[in-house]
């Protein structure tokens, strides 16, 4: 390798590392800078590998499979009836895969990569967390952004109510870095402070899905990190204090109990005027014979219309789907009998949005059975490995406890990201994908380390 090539590669390592260190800050500002930093990192990596030294590229089986997935979504977008919507996001999706390759390359070649990334991430999270608590106490954050709703916190995100989602998606990475730098006391203190403060704020943010996924992740890792006794103590303590806060704060009680019940199901009745009304409608006159009225129960009323549109489109395009990011259009073609039934009972129900609010339904409707099987296979692979690791842990068959802890944290984080029974954002959204692929990059790195150590 000549001097010019070596110099350029060193500059790439330095510049791309800086971009990655800044991504957590960029994610707070929104999708523009986040996507810009990811795209530039991917582009520079391609330049280094293709022009300067192809030997620096290390193949990865899972990432190679992702490339086949990218080719697949590109093909179905080309033949889609909505190709003008689908081709661009399908073509540009490759940047996330190349970005993942780039992170793996930088981890191997950038000295103190994790230490520096940890400092940037932890300081960013600490500022966001303290700002969130400030908004909870005073009604506005440190730069004057008011609460958009009394039961929700947004902090620096303003009108976008994604504070809890932002924190929950980065929580597994902070836990991983805590154990990765367990010997660095100053960094460990910073990580510890973030970990202690982050879960209560996710709860206070009012994002129920984010809080549920955080609890799921915690339940997966705690038995592998602490003894069963400590796990039970921590678990019951969280539940106990959570119930106290819910019962003492009427706003939180409304968000986590009353609204949750209404979002799980509503009961509609046909009143004396032939109009369908919510049984909780305050204008509905109390009637001792109300039980004799015609009743209908709608489950998940906030999202059932979107779920129905996704399933209806899947039935029309079972194998290949309709193409990436086409749901916003195909949902308009939903003429199912179930839609007519729901609209008859609740006329203001939504059947259209930019995405169906669930990764698995999104894959079914936009990428068909082939894409759906790809996503399910990855989830099943992670669950299987988690169960396998659990057996090894409880049978004391571990060669390196610290490495196991780091692996189980990122494995559990991947399960959290892919958990099927919850509402989610858009998988192909730039901002949302940035969290998924940063986490996935670290997971692939630690999987390789763990696999190599296990063979010894």
C-alpha cells in the first residue's frame, strides 16, 4: 500500500469516526444530519474499499444476506404499481448496510473507538435526560419548549413526541458500554448515572410502547447479570415504585391506566336514536337497561384500521408485497368488509397513514411473504441464541463472563428492536433505521467476538 493510499485511509478512519461519534447528537436534532452522517460514512467506506484497498473489506454472512434483501426490495419496487414512491427509498436503503460494514471496520482500526463513542453518547443522553426531567418539573425544557400534552414529555424533540423512544433505543448500547468499560471508573460512573436516570424518564415520557420494550429488555438481561435474588428485588422495586407514582399522579394514572384500557378496547352501543356511541361517552344518558342495547367491542381502536389495511393489501400481494414505503397509497384501496363494519360503528377511525405501525405488518404488506420470512428468521435466530445462552449461563458453562454479559445485552437489545407484539415506527424511516443499524453493528461485532471465544 503506497503512502497516498495509507494517508487517505487514515483520514477516512478519523473523519468517519467523528461522524459516528456525533450521530447521537444528530439524532436529537432530527433525521437530516443523522442521515447525512450515515450516508457520508457509507460513501467514504465505499471509496476506501473500491478504489484504495479491497482487502480491507471483511465479509459478514448476515450483512451479505442483507444485501440480498436489498436487491429483493429493489426488484419489487421496480415492478411495483407505485414505483415512483418505492424506488428511491429502496435504492438508498443500501447505505445502512454499507454503514454497518463501515462501523465494523472502524471498530477494528480506530484506537479507543468505544471509549470516545461512549463519552459522546453518555454526555448526549445525560443532557437529554436532565432536560426531560426539567420539562417534567417546570412544564418547559431548558430552551423554553413547552409540553405539547400534559401527559407526554418531548424535551428537545419539540412537537415530535419521541423522547421515550429515543432513550429506549439507545438504552441497550449504554448498558453494553458500561460492561465494555467496566475497568474505566470515570466512564463507568457516567454510564451508571445515565442507566439510573433513564428508565424513570422513559416512564414519565408517557410513551407506553417505549416503556414496555425497556422493561422487556431489562427482564431479559437482569437474570444474566445479577443473581435471581437481586433480579427479583430490582424487579419488585420497579413495580412497587411505579404503582405508587401511577396512583399519586392523576396525569400518569390517566396515561397508563385509563388511556391504555381505551386503546386496548372500546365498547360501542347503539343508542335510542340509532347512533353508535362509546359507552364512556359522557353525553350518553344513564340507562338501567343499557345492557340490553346492541353492543360491539372494538379491540385496539387506535390502530386496528391500519392493521386491517395492511392485512388487506397483503392478501392482494402475498408473495412480493406492494413495495417499500407504499402503504400510504395502498391503504386508500382498502375496501374490505371489516373496514365497512368498523366505519359503521366508529366513523372517524383511521385506515391510512405512512406506515401500519408494526414492523411485521409493514413487511407483510410492503415486502410480502419473502420479506416477512426474512424478518421473522432474524427474530427467531436471536430468540434461539438467547435461550441457548441462558442454558449455558445457568449451567455455568461460560469461558468469559464479561464477554457473555456484553453479548447477552446486545442480543437482548436486538430482540427488543424486533419484538413483534407492539406498535412501532416505520422500519424504512431514516431516523428510525439509524437506531436499528447502529445497534445491529455493535451486535455483529460482539457476536463475532463471542463466537470466536466460545470455540476456544
